[in-house]
C-alpha cells in the first residue's frame, strides 16, 4: 500500500550500499551502517532549503509577534475572525505556517519506510518460503544483509525478539546490547541537545506562551526518554537512523542560524548607517524639502562672475522709451536741434538706466 515510500527509501539505501560495499566489501556491517547513515544525510540534504525557509518564517513571525498578541486580545471572543485576521497578517508578511512543518512531515514516512524495509530483510517469508527480493534489493543483497554483523550484532534485529530468534539470526542478546546501549544513550543525548538548541532560539514572548512551554518540555525531556525506552523495540539500523538524523540537525542548525544571524546583523548595521546619514548634524536646523532641493544645487565658486539674465524684448522697450522724448522736444522747440538733442538725451538716459529695460514709474493716484 505504501510502495511509493518503500521503493524510494530502498533505492537510496541500495545506491549507498553499492558505494560502500565496493570500498569495504558487500557483507561488511560497517558498509550497511554507513548506507543507513547516508540515507539520512541524503534526505536531509534534499530538505535543506525547506529548513532554511522554516527558520526565516519563524524569524518573521517573531518580528510581528506583538501584532499577533493584539489580534488575540481584540478578537478573543470571535475565533473565526481571529483566524481570518491571523491568516491575513501572515500573508502580508509572507509567512506560511505549514512550510515550517514540511521537514518533520517528510521524515515521518521515511522513518516508517526504513523500518519496513529493514523488517523485509528477513530471509524467510510469512508463508515459510525463502525471500528472493526486497524492493530494489535482489536475492544477493538480501543474503548479504543477513550475513553482515556490526560488532557481532545484526542491524535488522532488536533485543526483545528473544534469545532463540537472535541465535537463529546469528547473534545474541549480549552482542545486541553491546551495540544497542551506546546507540540508545547517544540518541537520547542528541535528541535533548537538539531540542535545547531550538528552545534557546525562542523569544521571551514565545516562551511565556503556555502551549509553547508544554511543547518545550516534551521536546526537552519526554522525547529523549521515549527514544531510550523504545530502543529495545527498534532494529539497530533504526537507532543508527535516529542518531544520524539528530547529528545532522544539530550541525545544520548551527550553520543556518549562524548564517541568518550574520545577514540580520549586516542589515541592522546598514540601516544604522543610513539612518545616521539622513539625521541632521548637531546644532543644524531642520530643513524643509524645498530647502533641501536648493542645498543640492552647486554652490558658487569665489571670484566667479554673476549670472545675468536676458531681459525679455529689451530692444523694443528701449526704442519706445527713446522715441517719446524726441516727439515732445520737437513739438516744444519746433526746430531740428531739439529733436537731435532730445534723441541724444533719451539715448543717454536709456544708457544710464540700463538700456531702457526699466519700465516707466507709475503715476501716484489722486486722493479723493
């Protein structure tokens, strides 16, 4: 029924066994153990980008945590409206809560698939017939897995199967315990360290949330104890899977968090520099936008000539102003000398007044 999970899991395990079996021998227990570990590493490498997206989403959710608290307080009596506003807020900030669950949700079927594939390495079928294949593994690989041992223990067996079953498989309870106990302790310790590292990244507001506090206690204490208690019920290869998964998670958290912290500190420094550049100097008066635009204009250099602007229609104005004295002097004196002197005087007055560009003075109004 779950062949769409079993076949990919068995294929990745088969590929890595071909690699390590070529280097260490196909019947080597170390080759099979490394195949299981690199099955985990392959899966986690595929899920690296979703994990980074999960961390970034958690950071963005921490930024607008006060807004979430306001919505919960505002719509405390209306759960539907509260959920709608929360979804709207998450869309505005580009946060997808389901994206953070993807790495965990994908690992669950892989764990189930690995457990099933390891159980199917049993050389005898339920009807008593010998097993000839196990998904991507043929008869030769099935026999190789059943012949291999890791320090005298079988990777596909577990302690609670009993002495008789273990002896038939080629091992014993003592040999299984020698390998199982270190793996069991390592799995519990790494589970606790990984959970502690995740809890340490939470904000004070998140830690005060009752639901978050309960989940933190489960991750810190209940899950590690559950791994230790459940170890006798699990094949040794599954314990290897658990230890490898926690080791990868711990290293990946360190690398990803360090990278994101560096990016955020660089953004904060850039924002501080920009804010400092825009801030006014000590003692400087605040400037209006139009004053700021004028300040951007190039300043005049010492000794530079002043910029003169051309007056509009200066020639026509000068001629009209100069012609008026000429006609008046001609009417007053009635001879040609007056006209010459009038024109000369008009031209001199025009020259002194800047070429006649100045308009005539307005006459004072008579008071009533």
